[in-house]
C-alpha cells in the first residue's frame, strides 16, 4: 500500500454555488460602516442617550438649522458643491457619534424621535416590521433595541411628536454619502426666496 505522502494532493472542488456566493459578497450593497461584526461589538449607549434626550436635541437641531440657514450667503459664495466635502466630513462624525448615522443624505431624525431609521437592518422608513421581539429588540439582531420602538419613545418626548406619523418617501440611493445639512439649507433658502418674491 503506497504511503499517504505519495498520494497526489486533492484540489478543493469549486462549484457554481461557491462562485455565486463569492460574486454576491463582492457586489452586495452595504450601508456605510455596517457589518455584522461591527454591529455585534457595538454598544448602543450614545444612540439610546440621543433618544432619551430627543426633546433637548430637537431644540438644539432647530437652532442649528437656523444658524446654518443664516450662513446660506456664505455657502452660496463658496459654492454648495465645494462646501460639500468639509461639511460632510463634520456631519458624518457628529451624527455618526450621536445617532450612528449612515449618511443616507435624507435625514429624518426630527421626525423619528432622534432614532435613525437607517440603523434598521431592513432599512424601514415607516415604522417597525412585524418581527419586533417581546422585549422590544430587533428580530434580525437580537441584541439591538428596535430602531422604531425607540423612535416612538423619542417622538413622544418631542414637541413635534406627531411628525412620526408622516409617511416618509423611499430612500433615494443617489443621495447617499451626501450632506443632508447642506441640502436642507439650500431647500429652505429657496423656499424663503420664493416666499419673499410672492409677498
């Protein structure tokens, strides 16, 4: 009987299913900064703090939006496209720390109790799915409190609590990784200008 070391080495068999899995992994879309490992390791302390202090953050955000709108002539002079990169850098880090922001470019935190709906594994923009666990956690990620349960809790503390009932549009993926701050400011400035012209 020949020794085992004289046997030719077997190459691992590559099946069509293996090739499809590899291709799917490369092409699969992942929101910014999301991976199963990151989610497992992450603690939700800051995100939950933001929900608990939704009323305070609502007022702070309103003042911030007012200041940003006052700076419209500056953004206009610089050019919104040119201001995008530095503003987006600051926005990503501030909102990432506070809300675990995914930079969807269409921020609705003021309508969702300061709980970012893009943290939902299903990325639902209009309320929870039917799989919320009895303890209020996510069915996909059992260690994570359901984003929409927290959104409802946060909204109840806010002055504008009924805004959570507004039906949100689907996410426009073309706006991903852009600054929501600048977009909202540009829209508000355009509306203000239109109102002045009408008056």
